[in-house]
C-alpha cells in the first residue's frame, strides 16, 4: 500500500485539492494500484498547492502544484515510487522554504491528518497537557511567563501576566476565550492552525483552563472560515469522546468544556471586549477598560482571552520547557512567530521562524519577490491597521520593538506585499473606508472621523493648494489616534500617515512638504 | 450556517413552529442570541421579520435589542438571498493581486452591484473582508466553498458551474 497525502486545508482546496484527491483515487483504482489517500494539513507552501506527497522509503516526496490534468503523466512517470517529474519538489522536508524554518507551534501542521487524535499523540500531542496536570496552576503560569510568550494576536501583551491576573482573581466561574476572529488581511496562521492541527489549540485551551482555574472555554470563530468551523467541531467531539475534554480531563478529575461560537462578519469583534459582547449576544461594541477582561470579562467573570496562536503555542512550551522556547528569538521578542507572506509575492505561505529575521530575507529569499515580476514597492505589516513600509525599510528586523521603533507594527505577523503598480493614495483612502465600514460606532473619532477621513483624502487629491487639507488630515489623524477607544480608530492613522510619509508623490505632494508627518 | 446543513437550493417559507424549535435549541446556552440567529438564517436563508418578536419573547430581550444585533452584523440578512451567495474578498492582500478588477468583472458578468441579487434569483453578490486565503489571492467564497487564484476566466468558469450560465 502506498500512502499519498493531499491537503484538506481550505487554501489547498480553494485551488483544486479536492479534485486532485478524487482523481488520484480514481486513477489508482483504474490502474489497479494500491493507494491509501490521507488528507493532511497544508505545509503552508501555498504557491505549490495542491501539493501532493508520496511516502517513499526515504521519506515523503512532494509534487506541486498538481492539477487533475497532470495526473496521467505523474502516474505514467511512477510518481508513486517518488520518481522524477517536472512537478517534483524532492523530499518535502528538504524544500528550502520549509527546511530553514523553526516550526514549534506549527510542528505538526502539514505532517499529520488534522483530525486523527492518534496521529496527534504520535507526534508529541498531549505531552504538554500531561505535564500541566502534574503542575500547580501557578507553576503553569510561571512557565508561560518564563517562556516570554507575548500575545500573538497583535498586541504582544505578555500571556503569563494576563493569566496571572485571572488566576489571582477569585470567582466561582472563570472562562478561557480563544479569539479566532482573524480578520486582518494578510493573516491566515490562525485559520491554518485550526484547520490543520486543531488538537493543539484544544490542548492549549485546556492547559489555560488549568492555569487560571477556568472550566469553560469558548472559541469565537469568524463566519468567513467555514472549513475551520467544521474541523473544530469535529475535533472537539473527538476530544470529548477520548476524555481530553469533559468532566475529567485525561482522567484527572478536572473539568474543561469547550464550544465554538460563530461570529457574523464584524471586524471589530477581533477586539477582545467587542468579542466578549458578541459572545454574550449583543452588538459587538467595545467596552471601556478598566475593568480588564482578566478581572471582569465574559458574563462579568474573570476571563483569559487569547489569540489562537498564543494558545496553540502553550503545549510546546509545557512539553519542551519554558527555557527551550525562550531560547529562540531576540531582545524582548522571544520564541517563534508564524509569519504569513501574502499579497503580491511569488512564493506566498507560512514561515515560522524565531524572531530576528529581516523583512527583505522574508520577501526575497522566502517569498521570491513579487508574483507579478515587477519591483516590490511596499509591504503592509500587521493587517489593515498596520503601517506601509517602503523598500528602503525592508531591512527592518522582525521583532516587536524594531517595528515599533520605525513607527510600524508587527502585529499578527501578516505581511502583504505590493508591486510598483500600487497607488498609495487609494490604499490610504481604503484604510479610512475600512474603518468607517467596521467602526462599532461607540466613540465619535472612529465613527465620524473615518468618514471625514475619506472625504479629506479625496479633497487632498483634488486640491491645488494641498497644505490646508494636509493639515486637516494630520489633525484628524491625531484625534483618531488619541481620542478613539480602541485600536480600530486609534491605529487607522498608521497606514494613512505612513503612506503619505513614504509615498508623497502618490498624493501629489513633494517629499519636502513640512506638513508630512514622519514616523 | 452549517448548523442547518448544506446550503439550500431555495429557502423554506416562514413556519413559526420551526423557528421556535430552532430558537429553543439555542436558548439554554449562555449568550444564545447569535447561535439562534445563525440557526434561523441557516434554515430560512435570512432572518425573517417575524423572528424578531419571537426571539425577543423566547430570550427575554426587547425587540430593539434583537433588531440592533441583526443589523449590527453584516452576515445577518433581513431579506432572502439568491440561491448562491458569492462573496469576493476586498481586503489588501487581494487588492494587491487584482481584486478590484475581479470585482468589477463579477459585477458586469452578473449585471448587479454588491448587496444585490440577479433578476433570476440565482446569485447574490457580496463584498467580504478577508477569507484567510491571502497567499492564493484574489479569493472568494461561493456559499461555504473557498476559491483562490481567481481571474476573470476562472470566475466565469466557477460561477457558470455553480449557478448556470
């Protein structure tokens, strides 16, 4: 029996993985060849999807991107024995894009059948949870603190400190909430993790529950991720049946229940207090802080609310030790970051590496430059509220502080590349449009300022004497930045002002204009 | 969405007993309103006006609260959609790969703008902001099925396959 892997990840399916999987089964049957098909997760080498792998004595050999039309020649060329072919990529583990990564959080992604708990256990799954069950809650929190894990959703707040607050707050009921409302353009690591290794998230949430004293978890998932919804629900039901979830986690006598809840198309619900409002059944309007969710969160109870990747990184920290994890990275950015290369890039995908890589290494050595073949002009890092970096800043190191020092934001690690056809004035306008569309309406700067922003940009572009409009725009940005209640209004000026500062010519401005605010 | 099974070719008429059963199935959960709305829309294809009073009564909310939630979230509809909902991503990564041209093509191919349904009721066209397929941009959803690396020709082929010429 020959084992063939074809990913079930929705990105792979979006470019034909299901059709390829079906055709492989049919063609193998027609040729009377014994093939066992496994639907694995995606390795995140998306330019090669659908990526088909064949198990050979020397390891898994990869072919991609495979279409149904390629199958006759693949079969004729004995790809089932790992033979050479124009689509052959060699041994999967030797593909340089993958080989040079440091996959800790994504160690199993691509490797295993996402829904096989046996596969999960066979690859270090549940080891972290076993350890955690032997530790005191305080020791678990200490491990996460020592590891230096910071919130991977974008805010980069130390996870251990958040957990310590929840642990120290007394209440009859506490909650663990996973923020799976991954709405930032250019980010897909949460989606991949949930679709391609869901038990890691489940395990991380159970450990979080043990650490802070919570017995109920919720995953708040965006509706735009229907595949993740299916996989998570199936994984949760398997985890219950296997005693990973429920009244007695792995026979410990300690309870943890978990449920997935679906969002409904509101970007603002990625903001933690809006998310909690939404989970409670209300409009996703943000809450004033304090109180922090760690003290009064879901249903007014102490709540550890963390991003998917933060939670999914906890198992490896517990399994391998805090020091092991902390030894990756630079400065105050410890461990690894699953970076997402997206947009106009030849080799888009997921690159998990220790903090410290340079932006240009990622864009050119991993990404292979633009997809269009034209020069890369800018990269937006950190989602729609992140700054646009010009080519002159492609030497920036991937590290929270290094980005902040350049007035940018690393955020969730999403990088969206644009070639030289991009019009930065229209990107700046879009930033305001998006803010207007997604504003929850609670505070005036964001609700009204976003619409005024679109208008001011239009006037700036049309104006012959631009100084007045630029001054107004700067004032408006200042009001948004300082007067908004949350990051949506507070950070919308970042893409706008970085676009103007680095690409004034797109706005009809001269680089020497004294009103251009520089980061 | 998936709670009520696969997308339906046509949407069932309002039946209070069905709606009541759907709402009551969610009512025992903490924070039941969004799950109840998903269940209703999953079955009826939208949230019918009659559901507002029913939700308010069953979940002990005011009609204003229910209305407020339905209208806050872009996903919830108060009118029936077409047989298929095509959502084209408008976010930055897809913009970097030509989603504006793709959207313009889709509108002209279908003869409708965003938030509209074709005259034959086959397709509703919606914008969407990120589908997590940013490395295979531009992307779209047809109901719950994701597609990537789109261009005008591939859009036409997929839309023809899904909804007829």
